[in-house]
């Protein structure tokens, strides 16, 4: 086992034992993923939605009905290895738990999708000397619903969610260049600058995550976010779903270079 895969296994073991903090900066250099699990009869709709909206929903793994171990992390268990889960019924958030085993037992035919997460490319930003403000402040990344509609697919529709990182103005171009090399984890930003242009009225009150830490001279930079399927679950009234809690990801054993172009 390589040092990086060992780091992934150790991170998942710590989470399985009860660690519940956001995963930004955890196991740097490894690919992280968002989760959405739905009953098998909704799986095609979700798959079609992700294919039509690859920027916010870049799929890196799909598990068969009832499967809970991802091939991206041998020995893993999707029911226990994420720091926080959300339970959805008929489009409504009905619970948040740190162990989703019971919910899986009640819905044994769930099909799970792992969607690339922008936490993966934060290591590249750090290596380039670009500050990650939410990490420095000990906060979760801020995430916002936008007015940008995703392409509908079958019974699924909804607006894009974005994550925001304040970047020093002189380093924005470098941040774009670095993240563009990671299309499987959202790639380059979808918007830079004025938040109102994408329907965000108040940066200080994100829809998910924590309030941003913004320094003088920072520019708000927005990346498509894997919380988008949760907005779609809500908008579409999906009868049942399990997702990760925003900012709390599944850590794989895959090195970030696997998805760097």
C-alpha cells in the first residue's frame, strides 16, 4: 500500500471512529468526492442529469445497487466513512447523521454516485502559494445557490450550486490555470467577481457552509459545486436520497494526479 493510499485509509478510519469536521485540507493530495445515493428506479435520471451537467456533477464512480465499497477506496464503506450525511424524503431534508447504516438498511437497493470535489485541487493552490481562506480560518467553504439553471434530465432539475474562494487579485489567473487542469473535480471557475451576476445577493450569508473570510484585495472566485445534486433533489421532490453534508466528503485513495490533465 502506498503512502497516499495509507493516508486515505487512515482518514476514513478516523471518520468512521467519529471525526465529523469538514474535510478540506484532510489527506492532501488525494481525490475527494461528493455523494448522492438514490433508489435504483431513480438512478438513470440522476446519471442523465450528471451527464448533461458535467461541470457541477463530474462523476468519478458509480456503484451497483446496494454496493457500499467504492473501487476508488478498497475497504471503504459509504455508510460510515463520510463525516456527515443528509437524509432526504420527497425533496425535504429530514435528518443529518454521522452514520447512515440504518438508512441504507431501510433502502437496500440504493445506487450511489461519487462526484468529484473541488477540495481535491486545493492542494495545488496551496503549493502555488495561493491562500485557502476557509482553511486558514478553520471554517467550512462557503457555498451558494445560483440563478444558473442546470440542464434538466428526466425527472431531475434544479439550479447550480457554487463554492467560493476569495483569491488575491494578483493570483486569480494562476488559480484559474491550476484548477482548469482538474476537469474531473469541477475544473476552472464558472464565475469571477460580481456575485449578483449569478444570483448571489449576499456573500456573507452562504446557503451552505460557513461565512467567508475575505481579505483586502481578494476577488470572489466561484467554482461549480457537487452540492448541486442536493439542490436538484429538493427541487425535484426525489422520494428518497442520501447525500453527504456540504463540506464533508468521501476521501478516496486516488492521487490527485489521476485526474490532472
